[in-house]
């Protein structure tokens, strides 16, 4: 059976499970006009009733596929009457604000979550993001547990989606595109993700086949919305890895609201667990604020600002890495001198105004500016011994290097500076016309980059300087005397002043209809972009792309709650500065946009198991890529060839089952299969650097039944190994070995000391609304996971040895969370 047929069979098998439940579930929290919880609210329909508890929470089962009227009544407040028409097994969250003046009457037909379900968007709850343990806890930590999303670097927030690389993912905060620094080459230099988890309200993620309203990238969209405060509050966290504080504020007239967060992080706890012994003094700090102003019912203004600084100082001391086999164990010993000093300072600001012209038309104007100043300075001397390890258990030198196969040194030097300013202006419109919705947008982007690269590397093996392979005559030392020029093994020197002007736009149409009793949704749209690259000593080049996209979602008139979705189209990724610059630092203005024809077939099935809600999502996808810009991947550093000299493809199957495996909590299991290969210069297909074939992940929550305030959070990830890369200047077709499989388990335990169900009687603790203490174990089973290979040459055999660079070992962490 062919691979495609096998995938199709697995796909239809996975969603073949049947459920016959015909009810829906409504739950929520009831508040008063001051946003205080209300208990003992009677919630009823047709003689069935329930009451809100002391936390204002209620839940009730109702019939599906029919209009039902839910009545909310309280002895001291006015009655509220709401009509619902829900789908079988639908979980609908309805939060009500009751008042003492007017009765409320309303109707609910389709939920926001259902709209996102139609579009194939994964919704991630912010509370879950804050709880799940990880070396880099946050939104990206959760994404890495989803199918199709891969990463083997716990120190990095970067992720690859369905065969794409880190530069192929769109990230929006409040509909504003955000950026990351350009020069970062190692995950331990990243520090903080742009997204501040304490400020988040909604997190939506699409792994492919997304609509035309999302920008020009090939792989995925992460769409984040920060919350709008309704009253004063604060949340704080402190741990061995850093601290954070977020404050909500609201004006008396409720027209102004704002939320501000500050974070500090220090990765020393994690980095010190690696094999390289270092003096490491990093400082990662940022300040974010989101301010909202509502002068009237028609106008709304908001400001999003961020200032961050990564001050990275790194002084390696020693390293010992053992590798090889049981029969022939080997080791690499390295002694370092020198240090690295990097500094990344970024400032970001955006203003968004929303005008509601009528109930059917809304317009948005968004302007933003991103400025980054980056320095990357290092001088590091590494003196190494590559030798054989004594494996005789009875020997006095057991475990030590007894014979050296290679002795040498390596000097790395860099003085790299980059200054980039990116300015955006965008106008968007949304129009609802009966059953149709039209959306459009136009955008202008100006990118100004000032870049200086001075970087060289000298390699000495057993006293003989090694020239790069492309330098002739060939160096055959120590067997033949060398009389050629002495040059660095690598030497990059370039200064670039580049300006890129981009004009982009989109238009899309959405409609809901019926085929018989079957519901169907249509979406069709198109994106285009025109960009011009210019600068000093650069030939000005202008190019244009046109990207049609579409989605069809079908909900059959079945007893089970099931969606089928077909989406795809043509996706382009116009090159950014990073993609225009080759390995020698030269900017090529004529690099074309990479192009992908993408098709996704999905099934979304909601059902009840153990009388609790579950969802199963299965997707088959295929991408055909042309005008591919090949790249190498070293940690999180991507080096492009700056040439469209390859074609590629990616195909796979993703599966996720999530639901309440434990009552009241959400957990999930993910599985992904991926195969992605590229053909460079018609030399044949080889694995791409992100070809991670199999992925299993488990995200699990639990609590002790007799002590519900004691909770457990588990995050398990297994990925098969990535391609291990190749030495500098070598042909990647000759080096197709893979890194070892990535296996990681992070576990967290939390004890809630104070919350609504566990109030305190101590006066000095009454200011806390919530207080919890947690204990985390990162890399629970102490697995040795490799991120890249270091290539070391044996002077005797002239072999190149791939020495794995291992990530963090087992690490313990304690944290305290408080809400005021």
C-alpha cells in the first residue's frame, strides 16, 4: 500500500468512532454590574433547573437542535431570558451580567468557538498555558505539544510547523504582527517570548490552510488577544528562573482600562545543567502594556507597547562529551578561553482604532513600529582533544581518555551589529450582509536594515592551520608540506544598508448555507503583495505575488457532532532580510518568494465519553513547494543560500484527542507523522533540516480526589531525530545522519493555599485572592537530547566526527503564584 493510501486509511479509521448523544451543555459564571460573583441564581427551562454555586458557576444540560429558553432569576435582581439553539454535544460557555434595573432578553445561535471550529483553528485556554510546566513555559510550550508542531530545543520558544522552519510562522497580538530579533543563534540567548502569558485572553492557532486575511507566511498562524480588564487586580509569579508581575487597572467611568506586565528571567539554572561548564550571567527583562479607551459606542482605541532587553554574557570553561559505541567509546575534551557578550534591545509600539459604522460594518486602522538594536561580540578559543576512552572496568583509568586521535584548537571571532526599523500601516474592513461576510485589508510596510558582519574562524589541527576546502592548493598536512596561503577556515565581512517597501492586501468572502439539512460554510479569498528591495550597492528589484485560498466546511445532518473541512490554496512567503543574505553576508535583491500549494483535509468530531466532553481532530495535509530557498539549521540560527534553487514537498497526518480525562480538567494526546524532502539543483531528494518523522505528545492534568487543591501537570514529548547537519562548506548530500530521538518529560505539582474554595482566616493573607506554591521537575527522566552536532576532524584518519551537543539535564524548580 502506498504512503498516501495508508495515511488516508488511518485518517478515516480515526474519526470512525460514533456517539449518539443528542444534548448540549451550557456553563458559565454569573456576575453583577460590579463584576462580583452571584450565588443562588436559579437557572431553568421547562421545569429543569439548577443554581449557581458560591463561585457564581452554573452548568446545565439542554436539548440540541431546537430552540430552548433559559431563564436566570434571583431574589434581588431582574430576570434575564436567553434563547439558545445549540448543536449535539456542543459545549457552550455563557457568562451573564445581571442587574437590578432592567430585564434582559437575548438569543444565541452560534458561538465564537464554533466559528473557529469551522475555520480549523485550535483554541488554547490561557489558564492551561500558565499551569503546564516547561523550561520555557508559555504559549510556545503548549504549541509544542500539538500535532504537526515540532521542536527539540527546550531553551527556545521557536517551533517548526509541518516541515517549515522558524521564519515561516506568523504571530499576531491584538491583530498586530510581532517580530523577533534577527541575530539570535542559540536558544539560550532568546530569553523571553514576546507574548506575556499573564496578559492573554484568547489564543488561536492554525497549522495550515489558513484564510487570506492572515499574512504572507508558509506554515502557521498564532493569533493572540490580550484581555481588557474590568476591575483592578494583580498577578505575580516568582521562581528560580525569574519573576513576573501584571497589573489590571480601570478608570471610574469605565472608558479607560489598561494592563501592564513586567518580566525578568535568568536561564542560569538550565544552562548550568549542560555539559559545557560556564560562567553565565544573562539578564532578560521586558515591559509590556495594553491600554484601551472607549470614548463612545462607535469608537475604540488601543495601544500596545513593549520594551525588552536581552543582555547575554557567556564565558565557557570546559566541556567533556562522550560518544561512540560500547565497543569503541570516544570522548571530546575542550578547554575554553574568552567570552561572548551579546545585547538585543527592542522597542515596539502599535496604535489600533476601531470604528463601528453600523451593526453590519466595522473598520480598523492599525499602525505599528518595531525597532531593534543588536550586538553580537565574541572571542573564544577552544582547545580540544578527541580520543579513545578506557572501557576496562578494572582499569585505574576507567572512563578517561587514554589515546588522542586528534588535538587541535579553534578560534571564533565576531563583531556583528544590526539596526532594524520596521513600520506598518494597515486599514481593514468587515461587512456583514445577511448570510455573507466580506473582509478586506490593505497594508504598507517599510523595513530599513543597517547590518555589519565581521566574523571569522580559524581551525588548527595538531599544529597545522586548516584552510577551507574551496581554497587551493589542497592542504594534506602533516604528510605533505603546505606552501599555499594561510586564510581563516571561515571569513565573513559585509556591510549592508537595505530598504524594503511592501504593499500588500487581501479580500475574502464567507457564507453559511445548507445542502438539504446539512450545514455548509464557504470561504474564498486572495492575497497579493508587491515589494521592492533597494539599498547601497544593491540593484533595486521589484516583485509581485498573487495567492488565492479557500475553505469548505460541512456539518452533515447526523446524530453525531462532526465537521469535515477541506482547505488550501497557494501560499507565498516574500523574502525578509534574513532570507536575502547568504552565508557570506551578501544581500541578493532578486531572491523570489517561496511558493507552496497547500491542501488540508480535516475531520472534527465532538462526542461524550464517560458523560464528559471530548474532541477528536484528524488532518491529512500535503504541500508542494517551488522556488525554495535552501537553508541550514544550527540551533535556532538559520542560514539561507539566498537562491531559489530547490523544490520540496511536505506530507503528513496529524491527530489529537482532547477532553476531560479527569473531570473538570482538559488534557490531550497528540500524534503526528511528517515527511519533508527537498531537491537542490536537481541532485535528488534529501531530508530537509526540519524532517521530524514521528511525534507523540501528552499533556495531562490531574488532582487528588480527597485533596482537590493538590494538582499535577504533566507534559510529555517524543520526537524522532532531526537530520544532524553537515560541516561548513561540505555537501549536505554526503551527510544524512540523524540526531538521536528527542524525549522529554516535564512534571509540575501545585498546592493551592488560598482561593474561593479555600479562604484564609489570617489577616495578613486576606489581600490574596489566590495563592499557590509549585514544584517542577524538568526533564524528569534525565534524557540526553541533542540539538546539533559539532564536527571535529581526526588528524590521523582525516575523518569528520559528529559530536552531539546535548541540551539540559534534570532540573528542579520551585515557584509561587499569587493573585490579588
